[in-house]
């Protein structure tokens, strides 16, 4: 399977950890990743479609606390 340099970098980060990571954590742990946040989202989706990663959960929160 052909992987881009960035896809390979993401997989190495995920393989080196013992827990699921958020997109932000992947970006923080992968200084060699040469892309913007939006592109990282596309790369993660591509890896998921290739069956190389899976989404375990999505977390949502509001930007500020309610009064």
C-alpha cells in the first residue's frame, strides 16, 4: 500500500502510543508532519478509509461555559 510521508508519520506516532490520540495530540507529537490542521484531518480520514486506523470516539464541547 502506498502511503504519503505524512500518512507514515501519523502511523508511527499512533504505533508509539498505548492509547487513542486526538488530532491535536497527533500534530503535537509529530513535528515532522508538514501540513496544516485541516490537511491532517484529511490524512486521518484517508488512513481510516484505507483501514489503517479507526475512530474510537469524538468529543465535543462548547467554547465557553454556560452561565
